[in-house]
C-alpha cells in the first residue's frame, strides 16, 4: 500500500538527458515458491528486440541516456507484464546510479503501474550492491524510499558484494537473493554450506526472506530446501522465456527429496 503521494514533477535528469535510442524488450524468468508449488514472481531480464543478450542492450547505455533508459526499462517491463497477464510479483532490476531523487525518479513507474492496473505491492525492486555508488548510504536511502512507497525490495547477488553485510546493518530489504556462486554445488561443499546456513539464520532473525538464485541441480535444490529456503530461481525450474511467462513443471519435484542422493541433505 502506498503511503506517500505520487510526486507530480519530472526529474530534470529525465527531461534533460538524451532520449535513449536503444531497442529493448524483456525475457521473464520465474521465482518459484516450493512450499506452495506456485510461481512467486517473474524477473524481467532485459533483451534486444531479437532476443539479443542483456549485454547487447546494456552496452549501449551511456552517461547521457542512463536516466531515461532506466525509466524506460521499468515502464516497458510493467507494460509487458500487464499485457502478458501476470498475476504474480514482478521483479525489476534497477540501476541505483540512475536514481537522482527517489521521489521524482519513481514517478513514471507509478504512472505505468496505474495505467496498466498492475498493483504497486506486486512490484519488487531488486538491486545489486556494487561500485556504482560511492557509498552504501545512498543505496540505503533509495531502498528505504522504495519501501515507503509500498514496493517490495530485494538485494540481488547477496554474498558477492563486499558491502552486503554493512547494508543489512542499516536496512532490511524484504528479500535477499543469495548469489549463485555461493550455491553452485553446495550439496557437496561444506564450506559453502556453512556460509549459506549462516545467511539463512541471519535472515530468519532479521525477518528477511531468502531466494536461492541460479539453482541448476536437484541436489542443490534439495540441500537448500532442507535448510528452510522456499523461494528458488534457476535453470532447474525454468529458463528465461522471451516476451513470455515460462511454465514450471512442479510435478518433477514431487519426489525430488527421494531422487536426490542422501549426502545432499546433511553433511
Ligand atoms: Ca537480478
């Protein structure tokens, strides 16, 4: 629910910057809730018009068009998700260095959601902590504002950024997505298991939901489910689908625990 009014002024960075002459669209990859066997969300992943990879699109972003491109991405993803009839959440990746003033830069997102009838509380803003911003205080400021506006917030690639823990000391996102490098082969890797158990315990205490991203094998999934993770994303469940909502074959997982080797649960 929105607690602050929609600002009605345009941000000067959006009106003054170059019009982004970049063609783009989206692929969508689901995040599944394996406790209820439902699709929790679809993450919008930017693509070229002929399904060119994200790097093809992002390589055309410059300092001059960054603000407008970021705005256009949000509006484009919401519009396409509404057209495809999504009834789950929608994850939007955003560029924190393309947010000048959170109150102004959010305006086109509000308007697009309103126009498409897409509920604000179903929109998840996910962001990667990285070197784009000189200090994490700026990211905390932006994420706190988005939370106040009624959006769901998520910290992406958690465990890959060296300021991730510092961020959590200042701000609780609704979700964190554990970086796939920490999860790869976790069923047979005691070092990664210790780290991920720690993250899950910490998030339980801070009341932050955990998403395991980039999960590729039944063994990884089974180990992660056993430590209490319900939300998953990765090729094991569905690959991104170009301008479409991929389906997930939940029946495959009915006997996943039995199918996985026992060493994958507790080592
Ligand atoms: Ca992401």
